[in-house]
């Protein structure tokens, strides 16, 4: 027994000193590092749901900036993470030397957890091939094709808000906008009329809430993924997606795919384009979804198609509704900006016979500035993570980022850096005038990332945000209700930057 206790004590001490040695990685490399907590690294507040990921990383950025260093190191669980502060280094990582930093280092297991096999998670050649295939589905032409779906949903959005106005009660626009984007994505990604604006408890809205929140299962899987060798993670068959969510989304996609293929149904939506990729290997401008031959192109499997629908739903509904919510929050606090925006919307629509068209929305330049400034203060994706896939020497220095090292680009930190954005807490759409944009270094505005791996759905996200915001501001005057807690807090249970709790507004027709 004494021998066994001695061996256990020895192993515990060995493990302790091994972890301490791991936590000296950046010091040994001559890079300033923050002192990590044992086994949790520098993100313990994230894993204990005390603070959102983006704000913790922004705090790390601020500390490095205060220390006047151009880069620094910290730790996620046991993994060393490199953080660049210099925009030129960020440019090299995201664009110039992209081949060294192609992957996100995300958890993906297409066999055990099929909905993780989407574009955001995939790596190397598999990512490159799928990105090439999907790119034609997000062109401006394809956005125009889907635009009528947006317009239909805006009428329901107006109806939902008018119902609240008639009752003269405070309105949680955050929830209404989440239903609005759920309806758009449900139509475009699945070809399904969700009607969540009329029925907030419909299946799509309920499952949307479930996948947006970071569950304990996801947190545990992430921690194990950071601690264990990848081969062991694959053998264990860990899952981030709950069985309930997986069953629902795979079922919905299968039902839609089977119906359309059997009846050769054509709709102007994302699902149609994915069906072309599944059956033909390429996106075309015709209405066909099945052919006898696939034109020599590799095709998507059903699970690959379903995974793309899943990530499109998650990213498309949550990020856009959050962006619009934050925009309305700022417009309520800045009534002069709100009035100026309303005037532009009405002036442009007057030139288009009062009709919302794709061209009309593209003419709304001040609306564009409002959205861009909102995404500066509240970028939906608060950080960009890259995994170094081959050792990289930073140009002009002797410092090397070793293969396997994670790189974390702190979007919130950069966006709130007064060196690039004076008075960063101030909401000022004119930061995005052509003159002011030209004064800032490149790669200091990154809400959609940059380079070959920037967000493929950027056009779609911006378009639905603009259409939703223009619909509301055109018809309604927005003021903040006393029930809204200020200063606004970020939800630590959500990876995206999202307000904690409800956002209550007083809404009046104009």
C-alpha cells in the first residue's frame, strides 16, 4: 500500500511539474506571457461562465498593449497561444502567408459528430475544395436571387412590431429580430416556412436557442480536445452536438432533400444550390437539381450538405440578429444618428417607388456605415483562431511560431484600440467614411476575418442586417426602455458576442 501511495504521489508531482513546464513555454521563447491558472490557462473565466470569450481575450490584448509589446503569449487549457498586436503581422497570418495558417484548429469528427463537418471546421485540402465549390453560392447574383424571401419576411417583421406598438408595451426587439433571421435562414437554407415571428415557440426557434448557447457538453468536449492528442479524441468519438439537435437538423434536411429530389422542386434558395452540388458537383444558373452525369466534379454527400445547412443556420441567424440588436441599442442612445438614417432610408425608397429592392438597399450608404460601426463595437465573432500548420518565422525578426501553435487574433481588442479608433466607446458611423477609412492601417477592422478564409456568408449577413434594420427604422422610432440594463453586459454562455438578457425598447410608429 505504501509503495502504491508513493507511486501515485510521484505521478501527481511529475504531472504538476510537467504542467508548470508547459506554462513556461512563452517565457522560454523570450515572449511576454500572462500568468496562467493551473490546468485552466488564461481562460478560466470563460470555462466557468463568468465572462465571454471575446472580452477575456480583449483584456489580454489590452494588457499586452499596456506592456508595449508587439506580441505576447497566453494559454488555453494546456496549449500555448500566440497573440499578434501588429497589424502587419496580422496581415501576414491571415493573407500573405496564409498557407502557414490555413486551419482554425476546430473540433471536427464527421463520423461521430456529422454536423461538425462544415466549412468553418474543415481543414487543408478538404476545406479548400469545399470552399471553392460553395463560393459561387454567395455571389451578389445569388443574393439578388434570394432577395424576395427577405422582403416577405420584412412584412412579418413589421406586423410583429406593430402588434407590440398597439399594445403600448415595451418590446424585446432582440427576440423579434432572432425570429426574423430564423425565418429568413429557415427559408433560404431549408426551404421551410418557419413562421417564428408569428409563433416564437416553433421548432426552429427553439432549436436555434439551443445551438446558440454553449452547453456543458460542448465545454467538456472542448477542454478534452485541448488536453488530449487528436488521435485519442477521434477514438473516443467525442461530440459537441447534442443528440437531440443532431436528430432534428438531420431529419429536417433529409425530409427536404428527399421531397425536392423526388418532385424536382425548384426554389430560389441556398438549399437548391447545395442540391446542385450534391447531384452535379457544380452550381449552375438553371433550375435543375438532378442530372444523369455530374460533369466530372466531385459531389457533396448528404452529411456534408446537412453540415453546411447547419452552420449556415447557426451563423446566419445568430450573428445578424445580434448585429441588428446592437445597432438598435446604439441608435436608441443616439437619436440624431437614428433620424439621419431614417431620412436616408425614406429618400432612397422614394426614388424606388417606395419598394424595397436589392438596388435600393445597396444605395443606402449611411445605413452601411451604421452597420459597419456596429460591427466594430460588437463584432459577432470576437476572435479569429488559427493553427500554425508549418513553422513560421515572422518577417524581420528571429521569432518563430512553431508548428501546432494556436494563434489568436483579438478582434474586439483591435476594434476598441484607441490608436486606431479614438474614443472607441463612442458610436460614430462616420468612422467609415472613405476619408476616415483611408487613415487607418489595413487589418484593423476584422468583423468577417480577412484573406482566403474570411466569412463566406458576409454578403448574406450584411444584406439581411441592412434589410431588417431599414424596415424598422423606416416605420418606427426607437428609444431605450428603463427595463434594459445598462451598461450592457455580454452573455458568457454564448461564443458569439451577444447581449446578456433582453433588450427592451419603447417603439412608436412614425
